[in-house]
């Protein structure tokens, strides 16, 4: 489960720290106390930055780092495809080996395939991705309809 | 192999527990250190459960056929065994529930519906402590919210003990009930019952003791404790899941109202009203967990045959050894008392900045089962400024070699994430 890629991201996280954003969310994983505060900054349809701060296990921290590496600079449609593919991988319960197409989309995130066998840890891996989805929805809500509370 | 004075003959005892022979993850011998979550079950209990279902299964307290009479005798026989195990003055003071949580909820609801002098209302106070399991917090929060009673609690000292320095301000003339844990499920602390009970009695408050982590490990004498209610669960003391106990003083059980209504708990029923059976049946509505109660009776027999004082001595020796060995691990911080005095065989700790989930996962890869998280005692984690802990907890079959395996496992964890 602890692939070198995961340990590398855990020990040397990409893009950690909070920077300016269009929306901020705070998500927790009540079963283990993992927490993340995540901000999204958009430039039109492009993700300009995803910044985050949090505490938690190596899986949740590494996952946030991979997310930053994969999504920053991407168009929203592409980012959503990556997020959905990652979700599909994490919900696979370790049953199917990821195929080449999936690997191409997910890059480093493919290392989390082994985590999907551990139901208790899937939520750790998904924490930042769910936070990103939520923050992005909020950021788009602001751009579309002006500032909302 | 490490020999410590006071240890039980674990080689013989372990033969009673088939699961301890399990090999996990392709060849790792199971090292089961999650006994505070649930204990393993000896063959003596498994056989009784099986026999009950194969030979005597029937519903209790009704029917005149052989099986119904056997099942009733076995179920009520288990009550006798549990009553003797806790030194209850009367067998009728032992109520079977499904677990300690239900036992504690039952007390809270008895009091919630009671008349004077037990009534809990907006002019009264409820006292608990910061080291309670959620099962001894939430029922009282609910009672407080529903009645308007004020909820107060004792805080904790840096070394994991109750801070009783303001006991007279916390337990006052307004206090109706004081509910606290005898042995903490996260810190391992054994609490000073006498000081709390004396103050509670001075102000006329009822005392409820959560003995879930005590009943499996030490002689439990409800008369010596001088409490009004004592709750515990069967599955942590070699019994099956689905069976718990609430012991209550007889006159209270007579005075206090029932909570759950239904079959078994009545005397007569008309469409307008009903009268209730005497305790304990008044508090056991519906078909009870019969096989589970019988299994608990067998667990009590098993523990008694080993001797509760012998179990306490074994665990004390092991705890002393484990605390010493764990403190040798660099960056390891014990959350709770750092000596074996006035503490049980449950040890929580943090390991540098490594998250407990990672600690637990890497230990599991080596066959070592521990619990990670907040252990249903989140206020304790908040108190000590930590998100979670890793917890190792021992029992009568645990060995010094298993402590050594844990320490080696933790070294491996440190190297892995270092």
C-alpha cells in the first residue's frame, strides 16, 4: 500500500500552504481526525492554484500533494475527468488492475490503487479530492452569481 | 523469553483461544493487542454458545416444554453467575442489556422519566468527566438537553488523571447524578472511586460507574464500590457481543420507571394501562439476548477459574514491562500515566509526527493488531492537543514477547516513515 511515490509525496509535499483563492473549504474525516483546509483559484476555466493546509495520515497528505501536482494548470473539464477517474479507482475495492488509459490520466495518483483494498483508508485518500470538488463548485458559484455567503 | 513475577501460565491459557494461533498477511503470527476494543473468546465460551443453540434453544419465561424450561434455567443461571461475579446483594439487581452503552442510556432514561426525589430537571446538575467514553457522555448530554439540567465535568491533569481539586464546586447540592469511568479506555487510568463517591453521597447524588474496562481485568465488587449503578459489557471479558449488564441497587430499581416497554416487562396489560413486572424484568422488554447471556455466564466461569486477582497481577506485571519498553522508543509519548501504578493494561501513545493510522497500518503488516484513532473518547484527544493515538491493550493471554514484538514493530514504523 505504501508505494514509494506515496511516501515521496508525503515527505516532500507539492504546493503545501495556503495562498489566495476564490473559495475555501474545510473538510474532516471523522473516523480518524484527518483535516484539510483547501483553496481553489480559477482563471476562467483554468485552475490557477490549489493550495492547502492540513493534518493527517500519510495517505491523506500525499493525496493532497498529488492532487496539486495533477490539477494545477489544467482546464476544469480535464480536471473533473481526472477527479472522476481517481474516484473510480478508489472505489474499485482493489478488484481490478488499473488499465493503461487510467494510468495515463492519473499519472502519480495511480500509486493509490493499493489503498482501494483498505476500506478504512479510502476516505483518507479521497479527502482532498472531495474538498477540491466542493471548493471548485463554490468558486464557480461566486463567478456565476456574484458573492454568496 | 522474558520472565516477570506475577505472570500467568500464558502457554496454557493461549491454548483456550483458537484465534490466537492465526497467521495473517502471508505468514505473520497474529499479535492481538486490541483487547480494550474487544477480547478474544475461549473455547469454553464458544462451546457453551454452540451447545445452547444445538440442544436447548427456545424463548425464555414462557412455554411449558422442555426446551423453554432449559433455556430459561440457562438464562437465569447466567444472571446468578454475573450477580456472584460482581458480589451483588441480590440476583434481581442484575439487568441484562445489549452492551454498556445501552446500560448507561437505560440509567439516563430511568432518571429522565423519574419523579421526585430522583427527578432530573432544569434546577439540577449532572456530573461526568473529560475522560469518558462517548457512551458515558452522549446519554447525559441528551438528558441535559431534554430536561434543562446543567452538565458539568471534571477535567484532566497533564499526567492523565482526574483533576479533583475543585470537587466541591463541581459536585454540589444541585447534583443529581455523578457518572464516571472506573478505568479509562484511552488513558488506562484507574480512577479514585472512593473520593468521588464520598462527595456524591454527601450531597445526595446518585453514582453511576462505567466499569466496561474494569470488569474484564479486576475483581468488581459493587458493594465495595458503593455505587448506585454499575455498567459493563460482555464482549470485552471473553463473552460474546450483544450482551451487557446494568447492576442497580434494588430499592432504586423498584422506584424508578421502566424505559423500554414490551413483552417480558409486564405484569398485566389492558388497553388503558399496564402494571410492570418486578426488576430486573421490568427493564428487559422483549426477547433478551439469551444465548449471549448464557455465553457471558460461561465467560464469568472461565475468568473465575483463572482468578480475577491473578489476572490483575498478570496485567500489572505486563503493563510495568510494556511502559518501560515503550518509553525506550525514541519520540514515543505515552498519553496517560507513565507508570504502572493506578493504571490498567491499556496504553495509548503518539510516535513523533507519524499519524496513528500509518502506525497501525505498518504494525498490521507485521501481524500486530492495535487500535488507532480517538477511541470514542475524542475530548481526551482535544485535551492533550493530539488528533488521535495508537493504543495497545493487553489481556490475560498477552505475553512479554508480544510487548517485544510491538516495540520492534514501532522501530520498523519509525524507519519506514523516518
